[in-house]
């Protein structure tokens, strides 16, 4: 089995068929495809991943049902001190890269795998403010929201863990190489609801501003019939990532790029505004697979790393917390 047998569509963001991952030859071919994609754009689309389409559709439906509730009902699950939940503003992602833009045009809801732990256990996850130290605040409606989200998190964690093992193989390492850095992971599941744009956006204001992801790898569900996700190629060319029915978009974050010493890239991406005649909403649901808060991220001694690049050693939690604080910091006056 070769790379062509698992790469259905080649290109800057290839489509990779994961159905071969349960055989030894298939894992070799998939590792080669992942390495190629992560050297080029850091993005690829997966099909054949084994997550039933009916389950993905149920997750979409229950999440959309929450965001379309009256504001007063959503506010009952609003983010507040000590709790993670609904945010009327999803933040300003460009600020994570110290770029000034108006707030992103979306609402969000977030929950963490650590959010069900006791207060003392969460408090021990770093001696600084971090979103994974917050308790999950679940909506009252829809009634099956919490159960669906927790089941979805479990399923995507299993998929992410296998993608991480394939990533290790792609880097020429034992598949279990990263296991000890993710055995107490602080991952999160977030929904971004891009509401219909009734008012004209401010100059430079997007549904999601240009940014890179912070952590290990991301598994993104994006609504099939609504575009908007773009990935940067080169200095100024933005490439559309069209939704493939039943697929997920995978990309690596800053920490994985740091781990590889620059062999793999954490690439800028954004969500652009719809045409002014398009009054539709859009939903995306990223699962951020994040390392243990105290994992040490230092460049691996890999071959084929770009010359002259200097990459620092960081503590995973400190890096992610610093980026997140910038994202939700008040927007400076223009």
C-alpha cells in the first residue's frame, strides 16, 4: 500500500482516507501522507475515520438548537468566574498573534475534559489562570446537550489519540512517543456559531480573524453547506478549505510545530465573512487535543529540519494559557 492509496485528493490541503489505519501497511502509508501534509500546510481533511455520520449530525443539531435559543436562555449557561460555558463574544483570535482587529463575529460555547473534575483537582492544573481549570457550565436546554457533548468528546479523543500515534510514526518515532505528554491532557471542545450578519462588519472584522492554533492538533467539524474557512499559502494567498460531507479538517498547532523543530508547520487560518446577500449562519466545532499542562515541549532531534531556525523549549500549559489570555483580552481602542 502506498501514499496514493490513502490520499484521495492531493494538494495544499489534501483529503486523506483513514480507513486503512487498521492494517500495518495502511499505517505506514498514512504516516507518509500526514508527514507530507504537515510539512506543506499543516492541514489535511480526513474521511474514512469511523465516526458515524448520524452521530455527527446529532451533534450538529443539538448544538445549533442551543445557539438558536433566546438570549436569556443561553445566558443561563454564560461563562463566569470559575466556570466555562457560553460566550456572547468568541473573542478576538488575531490578538493571540498580537494583531489588532475588531472582535470576531461569532458566539461560542466551550467545555473541557477537565471541567468535570473536582475543584482541588482543577486548581492543581497549573499555578496560573487557564481555561482548563474552570468547571463546565452546561445549558439546561436542549435536554440532551450535555450527554451528546460528552459522548462526542470521548469519540473524538479516541480519534485524536490515534492521529497522534500516526503523527509519531510520520516523524520516524515509536507510535507511543507522545503518549506520556497527553496522558493527562487538558483538551477542549468548542462550538463557534457564526450568526447571520445583519450589520456591515467593521473594517478588518471577520467571523474568525487570522490565527494559528495553540496546542497539539485540532479535529474540526465544519458545516457542509457553508464555506468560509481559509488557510494561508505563502505570504498572502488564502486557499479555501471546502467542506467534504462526513469529513473532519485536521491541523497541527503551535506546540506540535515546536516539537518538530519546524519540520511541520502551524499555519495561519481564518473564517471570512459571507457575501452581503448571504444571511445564513454557520457552525463549526473544533476539538483541541492539548497536551498535559506540565508537558515539556522541546524540539526533537529530527532530520530534514529547516536550517537556521531557532525553536524554544516551552511548558505546554504556560504557552496555551498565554495565548488564550490574549484572545479574550479587551480590544484596545482603535
